C-alpha cells in the first residue's frame, strides 16, 4: 500500500451526511473527499511515548501555508523568486487508523510544539531548504527571509523559550531565530519526555492511502487503476489539451508514441467529464486557462 503524508490543521468535527451522523471528520481534507471517506476516530493513548524532534524542512507553496492556518501577509511578496517551506518543531506520535475500509486515512501524526512557516526571497532553492543557510543568508543580506509560527497542542504556555519567537511573529529568520529554535527544542523535549507534562497533543498530518484515493476518484471501481496510474493519465490528458489537441488526437499520440501510453479510459473521462469536450472538439475559450491552472496546482 502506497501512502502520501499531508500536513493538516488540528480540526476534527462531526457532520450529518444524508441525515446520517458522520463523526471524526478531518476538516482539512474536506476539499478532496466526501466526509465519510476522511474520518479519524483514533487518538494517541494517554501513556503514549512520543518521538524526538526532527527539524526537517518541507518545501510547499502559499496556498498550503494559508490552509494550515498561517496568515496571508506573505502573499504580497509572491513571485518566482520566493520559496516557501514549513517545519514542525514538535514531539510527535504516529497513530494507525483501523477504523473502517472506507476511510482514505491510513495513519495520522499527533504532536506537541510548534509549526513554522519560512519564506525566502532571492535565495537559491538549495539554500532555502537549510535552516543554517537561511539564517546565514539573512545575516549577510543575501536575500529576504521571514517566518510565522503556530502553536500545536494545548498547555504550551509553559514553553518560556518560545515567547521571543512568538513575539517576533512575521519577523526576519536569522541567526538569533535559529538559536531560539534550539532552545525551544531542548525545553520542549525536557518538559514532555522527562516531566510527563499535562500538554495536550493535536493532529498535525495524515497519511493518505493512494490506492483508496484512486478507487474513490475512479468512481469506486474495485479493480480500478492505481493512484500513480490515475495521476499519470490525467496529467497526460491535461498536457494534450493544453496544446490544443482533441481527445481523438490525444489518443492517436499514444498510438504513435508507445512511451506515452497511459490508461485510455482515464484520458477519455478527463476530456469528457472534467473539460466537457467531445471527441473531436478542440479546447478553446477558457479551457486552456483552466487547464494551465490545474497543471500548475498539481490538482490532476
């Protein structure tokens, strides 16, 4: 089973679907699947042991940062020279989801600590993905750096070392910021692991079952394509449509170039259902613009 990890907000709520209760719905996933497919009743046990802090930076974009709860004050600086990333400064616990066969959530990670969004402008991507390099670049005025921080979990006011980070919200990410992160990491680890703090963990990310996602997106066919096959075929179809080719012409491309071969039924479905095009109808009007948006967003 293949999975992909998706960062989410901590909000889990109950819904009523067709007059039937649907509890423990992960709200961050509401735009990718119906409520009954994104349920997560599992929680860490009170005596759970949490992992140590891993300060890994994850590359992302503005829309993801906003969806995670960060302010949109960064958006005015958005252009091709901007790099967005986030980092979880938290102790974590992974919980397997064994609720039912319908939910696309395979597992979830709960945590205690902080989530940082880091924005750089005018820095090479290799520099932008290393905390030390980002801080040094800010010191040398090689580019623009900024960050925002969110608390993850309850009872975090006891983390006194985090107060300067929070007070400097949306400030420059520099050497002093890096030193503060080190101090927060040490205090958070000491409080939770060594003193059994009363802090309350919150949901941070979920692992999505790609096969279940593909099954859901293919209309619930039990023997449908894998997630990767689905995405590959949909992207091929969008690329063909963006170049102005009809469905018939797109299918001919696969006949003449075997290396481009993907699932023909998926290509046909995307042209007809998503783009609303008949077999010999050219993508015109607003279609090319919509196609470019879908390709750039990675939605298909």
